[in-house]
């Protein structure tokens, strides 16, 4: 093995001293395939001899079957040798763990640390899983302070954007006038003379519009460029950026500052339209920290309280204790009223504001009471003044310095994107720009509409656009340059907390030659042969104050490449002083609009899953359901049901139920309407969203791209057409009028509420949780059959099991697979027995589990039309339910992730006529794809409806673009009503084949049509872990005979993670061995909050859900929702009245005291207490720690 | 041999060259129908009207099979075979493209496919019921309808067999359903009701086919002998194609009688009308009737297990087996009536063999089974309420019945209207005795029974346990045309049967005619029995 010529990246390893020592020798780790090999027995030697060339003689002597076997092996080898993915970058990149052998082992993934720049600044540290040199999956880097092993939907999906077949593939000259293919050499030759022309004018007339990101190397290049051409203009622009936060911080602290929130210290949080768990450069940190303050292990555990005032139901709103719908302007007014009540200032709250003073009083009292634990966070829809005011409020509460800290922010970063592009547009219009270089920006699509950027752009003499994906701007520039994806190029990036990470290539550019942004800038700055690797090293060595050749720097560099972070680069946190006077002055100038009315609507611009539009061509994100509306592939205007009704744009509905628009047409139909804002009009469909403030319209940005590729072209509506530089976040005085026609909306969830089935997603208030959570499980007397039923914990007492007689069989259950009653000696009495718990208390519904699963398990996307038919393929979905009777103003929004729950008593298994879905020895419900004939009976009998059927050949063979219904779409002009051609499942398109196939996970079977599939508990990861442990075991036995030949070490808890669990930023998903009493999953299964969804069916799911606990402010609840208060707070949910009540009462009294005692001795942050980087769970999949874990080889 | 040889005379008459001594058919009486209805319970009404002789019965049945095809038949088979071709095309399209061409989705995984399957398999029940159970119960009136009812059964089972066959995702692996020994040691899952279906339906199809075919041997032999006699006496017609304008073209092909003698000869497997043959025939018939009788009950019970053994509210119902069997008989008789009432008018003199009394008897069965089905509907509802299981109750109340919230309420109420209400008109004798009124109700019942299966399957699936995953089902044009095509296949087969095989069981019919009773009582038919 070790003698094979291996990976070119390590071939010339003698250049680096550390590796040179061991090159060519076998003094390192020894690898072997069996014990026989270790001991070099005679049998093994003869086996090796037979297996290799001499074995050719077997062809003559042996059977036909052996011949076929050998042929198969040869073909496989030939295939491996010519793998299109075997494209290795030229420079050294360090495998993530030192324990990984230098040789690439075919079939084993390698993990490399890198980082993904975030739009608007900041970064995510990621690990890219590469198979045979091609990245297939993104994980969060556990050493990165932002990720800590977790990831966002965007980093998960970034691997798909790498393999986007619509990417720019080569430079083009004058593409707008006929698309002349050019080469990079052409551009270099042209550029050298063109840019030299600016030397005389010191760069006057030269302007750069770059994507706003934080990259030290790019900053260095900017300095170089401005040094060469001092009068060149440099603008950074990110359309989705919330400039208000930076401006507000500047006002509050007197200098630009990044604001950090340590939510682990927060006990009371008020969000003013801030979706802090999902948006922003530190969303992952917030999500993780916030969840750690919410996780209820025992009754009486501390729990934070979250108030959310928001204009559109969001992920953060769904985990709030009080979610109050409010238009952005009213939220501003509310903030001012709150500041008044808290004594921060005396602001005149606008007269027309619809502020409920009692609510202000209650919330402020609660915040005041919490003092330094209380924090107010403003969101992007709020003006800078309110952001500043929040800092003042936090200062007055005492949380400034503890919960809220700041770190310095560069002046460039602080400069508002909108101001930048306004300046640029002004310069362009006035004719002072002759050459515009756009680096990864797409202003022709996303610039504020009032700047008329398109006209100014067209008037420029020369425009150069560097872009990775196809873009509207590139298509109309003089030069369109194909960029290297961040997974293909060298670079660096700084996270919001200052941590610097290297960006290293996983693969040579797919469309070679391509340049990264820094290479292009270096070339413009004058480098003959720009080299990203050298540029980054140069910047870093300058930063470290060492020379590039320095041994010490090399060590630091290699360490950083390995870890994915530059050690010690995180910024120090300051306790900035708040300038109350400046804040007061700025807030005093703020004019807040009065409450919106039907004739004067308020419009909110927000970003959804495809961000500002840059991810429009990524199918995973297009098909990821919107958090609250569950709409995919579209951005209708969202309004509240009452507003839709008042404006006459309620979606088509049945005559019975006006808020259930799903039953009239084959696919749900939205009404088209014209939205007028500031004299600009946009026709778009209107969809209802419960829980939105009335007379408010929420628009998602980024849709309606015209040049981005087959997936994203013409999907949705371009809402940038209404967005101005004056009001980039929210605007008022809009009108909405019904226009003609309807529009198909595809949504993965067609119902808003649980329809009275309240036991599906159980929730309880903290008061009752504290009171009953410590009680002993209730053993109910079976009134019908006599005797005692199974003991029910608290969550189970809230469900059907409390009312239905036990499923009593007259036979002994031969399966007996449960942890509780595993039959001795049965296969299920031995570990590992896999199980999962999902905490509905902390799940915010961000959807990263869905994308991670899609990426890990090679799940196809199916397109809008198929989703509208109900054929989405995602294995894990997040069900969203609104609570309460009033759909217009629901009392809350709750999330419930559902994937296959791996029932021990699986209804799907008994009905499959061909034994294709069967139970594994470790308790997983497995599907043998090649046995499945597709009767779909299993899916019908699945009470959780988690099974997904391949209605067409989505995964593998293509129809060469032909598919059912194509002729209905044809080449007909795309009208707004029609489903456009771009919504064809992209995998059906022949041209996507070759490239996109490279993303598929080689450890997972690609399913053919006619086959059922569903969550496998990532069985490929389980198997990999088992092999790893087994190999280690054999090694141990060889070293250490005392353990005996039959010793099988268990797979340690957390040794590996399933994809959804690994990605989940709030740690809501826990997976492991339920027979191991020390495993996290087994402890959570024993928790009082654990219940089986539909457990009364006796399906015995291996995935249990943890009941949601809310921590409402009782006084506020009594004020806001007297009926709800009555039901929730003053009535014990565990007493059902009548005779029942007494029974419960007695037990509850017993348990009451215990619960509190237990609770207070435990810390609440169950997961957060564990230092992730010391978690042995990363040993396998992340390979962080080497032998230190005691398990890893 | 003289030209007056009696054999020759008969053969010429058979060939239509000589006038026969036919008694013309009689018109229906004003009050007592066609005379097959007798008010006096002591009087057993005639099973064959117009005092037909054995020879006339033979001539009516066999003569029709031998005569040139009538115009209505040619038109009907043209249309139905075209529809069948469309259905076949849909099936090919489905197999080539994928199950996604239907409107199914991940929530409603079965819809029209299994609806059609259960619909057709249900229709396939009446034939065997008439043949087997009524035979064992010595219901002599069955002889007039059993042949065509059995044929209908076979064709319905063929249509039923198509749907589970093509609805699977990978048709080319459907053989995995059979317990074929293989080197992997993988067997079908004997716990799955779908597998029981495979056995139940294939057994039923086999036994029904045997029963039908065996019962037909003597009659086929009659056709063989008649063709043979015409051939031997040289009075066979050549193969003639009638052209418009009265000009006929004789094709240089073997005479139809040659083909008849050959094919019917093969089919009658050496039947010589010997006493020994008759003896064994009677015994075998009884044995097959005995085997078929439990099958009538078992097949639809097992089909109902597909639903009853599942855990889905609306499917998970213990009442299903008897309810399905009753429904199958109900729907099957409706289909028999739907086919035979027009046939009775279209085929010459057939009204003498298939009388108003037959129709009335079958109408009574429809009334009874319809009420059994109605009882099952109400019991389902009652139990859903009585169980106080919210999921169960919702499945009935809010997914089916309540028009305010149930999207498929119209399907449910169509079912109730057709299956429970429409047969109630059979309480009135006048309606029962009016063939066209009965025919209309039969159509209603057939439609209702299709909707019954649709309601059970789709409304239970589209809103199952978790509201997060509720989804509607809408059929695509492929769904619709596949079902229509299966009707075309069914009708084509039936029309071919009607034209080329003995539509009535001549031998059995003759056995229940008064002439068969050699022990006297030849004046008043059946009096004193």
C-alpha cells in the first residue's frame, strides 16, 4: 500500500522538512489488512502471491465466475484511474488530521479545513469531505469559533454551487455584443495595456465594485492597487447587508464596532425583528448559545425568555416565548416606548403608533428585573437609530460588557454598502468612471433600483466582471471572467470575531484556467503570474512579521492549514462605552411612520434561503422550504390572511374554508397582484402567512434572476425592482391591488395547524414543567383490562397513551427490541442499538438538517412542479405548526423535524411483500434498494409519512431532457402563469450530468426510479464507524492479549455523528446507542420530556421527540391572550378534570419537591459544557485529535 | 345421398339456406312481465319462455355465434378495441417513463391504481358466486346467466390483475413477488397482505378460468359438431366480406366452419357427449363449485386485508372482510345486469332465455347487498366515534363526510348516493321488473362501487396522522385513460366472448327445461315441484 505512487499533492513532499524525514521509509505507522498480515503468516504470503500478477494463471485453471470477478476488478481499477474527479490542486494542502496517512486510501474520505466567506463579511470555518480528490460534503470545522462543528444551509449547499454546470467556463470578450470566447491570456495581454493606461492619471476613471467580504489578502491587494492608482475608486457592496447595525454601532460607540452577543449569559432577550439565530455572521454562535439556555433537562433548570417582535414569522420567532407580530415601523416606536419606560431617554413616541402600553410595561419590567441578563437585539429592518438605541438600553440594563461585547471594525467594513454603491452610481452617471471592475458583484441585478445602475453601467467604456456563477452583470460586461470557486482556490477570510482562516482549494478549478478574485486583483495590480498561494502566504507572513521562507512561519502556516484557523487571531473583546448623548440625539431625529393601513402598506425586504440571489442556481436551496411559509422555488409577497382578505387577494380557496387554499385547484393558486411602492410597480403573486402584522408585505430578495443558470433563471420575481437606496430594509406607503390571473405556488406543507391533533407536537409551559417534571413516571391503572399499564413520563401523559388502553398482545412480542424490554439473548439486547432524540424546544426550523442530509445522502431535487404535486424527496423535513385558533394572529409557531423514526415495530416492514424493508440487527429500519419493486405499500402504512418514492429517474439515468409533461411547457414564451422551463428537475437535464454527478457521495447508493427511499440514520457513517472501531479492536488485541480474542469494543458515544445532527447549530438532534446508559441519546430518551410521536400506535420509534417547553411571561400572557392564559397557565395540563384529576394530583404532589431539587443541582447547558473540540465524537468524521481520544487509530 | 336426407336438411337450416320452424318470440305481457313472473307462489314459473324446444335453444345460442357479426357488434368492438389500445398505450407509457406519470405523490401513494384493482376484482365476484354458490344451492335460474357472468369474472380479473402488476415502481422485478427459490435465499414476506393478494387473486383467476372453461366444453363441442356437419355436407359458407352496395367479396381463405371445427375441436378436448363424459363432467363441476365457493369469500376478504391490516385510520377496520365481500357481490351483480340487459335486447330471441325473473332476482340481491354495504358504512362511522380516537374519527368525519372541511366530501356522498340510496328503489316491484330501470340503477351502483374504493384509499391517505404531510391527490390524464383503457380491454374481451362462444350454458339450460324431466309432469312446467 505504502509503496504505491499516491496523491500528487504529497508526491514531492521532500520539499517540506517534516515530511522528508519519513519519505520512502516505513518507520511510520504500519498498515495492514488482517492479523495474518501483521504476523506475516505463510497463508497470508501465499494469499498475496495469488492475488497479484501470478493470479493470472487462475484464468486458465479456474471457473468462469473467477474470470468475471477478475474482469470486474480490472474494470473498476480502470475506472478509478480515469476518474474525472481526480484533479488535485498544485500546492500543498494539509489533510485535516495528522493521523491521516499521506497516502489516499481509495474509498476513504479525506477532510480538509477551509473557510467560506460570508456575504457582507465574516466567515464560516468548514471541513470539506473529499473523495478521491473531489469535495462532496461540507461540515463545520469544530475548531472554528463560529462553527464549532456546525454549519449553515449556505455552507452546506456551497458544494453544489461548485459543481454548478452553468458556471462561467472561460473569459468572454464583449459578451453583450455577440459573446466572443476569449482566453485568460487574451485578457492578460489586454489588461496589461489597459490598466497601464491608468498609471498616468493615477487611476482616475478606474473603479472597483467588490463583494463585501473580510479577507486580509484582499485588503492587502486593495492597498496595493490604491497605492498604484491613488485616485481609483474602491467600493464594497453586499445587497443583503444590514448597514443599520454598523451605523448604529458607530453612533453608539463613537467608532466602528462589531457587536457580539454572548447569549449563554442572557436570561431575557428581546428581539426587535432580528432573526439572530439564522441571519448574520454569527448566527451559528447565537443559535448554539441560545439553545443552551433553553435546553430543559430537569424540572427547574434555568431557562431564558425570548420576546420576539417581528414582521414576518422567522426561525427565531418560532422559538420565542412571546411572538408579537408588528410592522417594522411600529417595532421602532415600540423600542422608543420601551426606552422611555426603562428610563433610557424621553422620546416622543409617534402619535399614530399602535403600541400597547401594557405590553411595553410588562416587557420592560421583565427586562429590568433581569438586569444584566437582559438584552435587546435589533434586526435589519430597524433603522440605525434603533440599533443605537438598543445599545443604550443594553447599557442601562447592565448587559453591555457581559452579554454584549464589541470588537473593532475596519472603516471599510463599517461603510454602508448602500452608500458605497450610491457613490459609485453617482460617479458613473457623472462620467468620471471609464473602467469598472466588478469582483463577485452583480449590481445589474441587485443594485438599488433608484440608482439606475443599469443605464450608468451601459454608458461605461469598459466593464470587467469577475464571477464564479453566471450573472446578469457578467453577461453585459466588456470582459466576463470566470472565477475560481472558493473550494478551488487559495485565499483567506476573517470571521466576524476576527479569527482568520485560510481558504484552500480542494480541487483544481473545474473550468481551468480560472482565477480567484485575489489572483485577478494581483494581476491588475501588476503581477505577471499571480499566485493565490503565494499571495496568501505573503499577507500572512507580513502579518506574522516573518519572512515567507521562515521555518517558524512555515510551521504556523501548516498548523493553520491543518486547523483551519490561525491560532490566536481572534479579536479581543472590548467593553465599549456607550455614548448616550449621541444616541439620544440621533433617535430624536428619527421619524417613525404611523401604523400601516390598507391603503398605505409597509413593505419589508428580507432574504430567504437563496440569500441576496447569489445562490439562486443552487437547487438544494431553491427546494429548501421557506422557514415559515414552506414555499419552495418562489418568492410570493407574503401578507397576513386578514390583509389578503381585505385587499381581495386571498388565494383561491374552497367555499368552505377561505384560509385553506389547497383544495380547489390541482396545485395551490395564488392571486396575482400589483404592488406599487414609490411609483414603481411589480406584479407578483400574493400568499398568506399567518402571524404577520396586518397591512404589511414581506418580500424576499434574490429571486427573478435572468442570467444565473438553468436552475435559477426566471424563478420567482425580482423584488429588487422595488428596493431603493433610501429604504433598503423596509418602506412604507405601498399599495397592493389585485391584478389578473393566478400563479402556482409549490409548498411542502399544505396546512397551517395541527388540526386539533395537539398531541403530535407537545408543548408545556415552564410553570408546569417545573411542577411536574420531577415527578415519578405515572403508572396508570388500565381501566379496561385491569392491571397496570406502562409507566408514562410527563410528556407521555400529555398524549394519547394517557387515554388509550395499552396495546396488549395475547402473544409475547418476539421482537422485544426496546431498551426497556429487550428479550435476553435477542439480537436487540446487545448494543449498539441506534436511536435519536430531537428537541422541539430548541429547534428553530432553520432547515440545515435538510440540506445536510440532502448533501450527505445524494438526494435529488425534483423541481417546483413535482414539489407542488407532493413529491419532494428530502428525507428530513421540518413540520411547522401555528398554535391557537386565530390563524391571523396565532399564539405561536412551532417546529417539528420529522425523518424516519426507525420504529422497532415498523408498520412498513410487515407490509412489504418482497422483504425489501427490513430491520437491521442494530435497530435500524433498512431498505434494500435493489430488492424494492416499488409497491409503495410501506409509504402508505407509515404513520409518519417519511418515505420518499422515486417517481421518475431522478437520481441517475437521465431522460436527455425528456420527461412527462415537457410538451406542456415546451418552448412557449414564459408567462407569469406558466411554470417555466427552468423548474424542470435539473437532474433531468443531460448537460448537468457529468459535472453534477461528481458531487454524489460515493458511500451512498444512487436510487433508481421505482424505488422507495428514506432516512437511513446515515448507515454509511455507522458502518464506517464500526469498521474503524473494529480495526482498532484488532489492533488492540494484537497488542494486548489480555482482552481475549472475542473482545469487541463498543463504538463510543459521539464517535460519529449523523449528517443532520452534525449540522444542527442548536444541537437539537442527538444520536447514539440507546442501550448505553451513558450515551447522550439514552439520557435524553429517559428525560421527562421525551415522547414518541404517535406512540400509542405501538410503533416504538427509535427517534423520540422532546416536548417543547415555553417560558412565557405570565402577566404578559394574561394581558395579551386571556383565553390562552386561562388554558395554559391557570389550568394544569396534566389534570383532565373529573376523577382523572385527583389521580394526577396525588402523584404530582409527590414529585414536586424532588423535581426542583434535582433541577437546581444540574447545569442547564448540557451540551455547551462540553468543549466540542475535545469531543471524541469528532475523532472519526472530523479526525481532529488523533490518538488522544483513545479510540482513534 | 338424397337432397332430403334429414342430416342435410338440418345442416342447410343451420347454414341459413332453409327456413326453420321457429316459434316467434313473444311480447312481454302488460302486467306479468314476460310471463316468467308468476304471482302464485305454488307455481314455479318457466325458466325458458315461448315453449322452446331443445333444438330451438341450441339454434338461438349457437346460431348467433355462427351468424355473421351484426352491425352493432362491429361498431362496438371497433370502439372498445380502440379504447383498449389507448389503455395499452398508457400502460406502455407508464412502464417506459415511471409511475410519476400518474398523479400519485409521497402522501397518497395509492390512488386510482389500487382503486381500479379493487373495483375490477370486486366485479369479478358475481360470476363465481352465480356459478358456484347458486349451483350448490340448486338455484336453477342461474343457468341463464352463469356463462356470461363467469366470462365477465374472467375478464374483470384480467383487468384487476393489470393494475397491481403495473403500479409497482419496477415492473421488471415484479417476479420477486413469487416464492421462487433463489440462491440469495430471499423469500417474499409472507406477513404482507399484498403477497396474500398475489396468491388469492391468482388462485381465484385460475379456478374461475377452469370453472368457466370446463362448463363450456359441451357447448363448444356442440358448436364444433354443427360446423363439422355443415362441412361434411358441403353447405358451409365461404369467407365473405360484405361491402357497401350489396357486393360481397369472397376471400380465398379457409371457410369459417373449417376454423370453427378446428378451434372448437381443440377447445372441446375430445368431448363426445357420451354418458361417461357427462358423468365425469357433472362430478367435476360439483367439485369445482365446491372449490370456488370459499374462494368467493376469501378473495375479497384478502383484498380487504390490504387495508384492514394496516394502521391507517380509515383502513384499519375489522369490518372490512365481510363488508368487502358484500360490496363485491353488490358491484358484481350490478355489472352483470349492466352487461346482460342490453345483450338481452340486442341478441335475437334471447329474451326467452334471459327473462324478467332473472333480472328481478338479481335486483333483489343488489338490494340486500346494498343494504349490507350501507350498514358497513354506518358501522365504520359509529366505531370511529365510539373508539374516541381522534385520528380515527377525523378520518371519517372530517376527511370524508363533512363538506365544510373534507375536500373529498363529494366522493363520499357520491358513494352514499349510488350505493345506499339508489338500490332502495328496488323495494318497488315495478322498478325491479323494468329492465331499463334496473339497468340505470346498475350503472349507479357500478359508479358508486368505484367511488367506494376511491374513498377508502384516497381520503384515508390524503390526510393521515400528521397534518404536516397532508396532500391532495389529483388524477392525471394518464390515470384517467388507463382506467378507461381497462374498461376497453374488458369490453373488448366480453364482446369477443359474446360473438364467438356460447353465451348461454345450453346444456345446463336444457337440463332445467321441462322436456328434460322424463318422469312426467310435462303439462304444467314444474308444477308440484
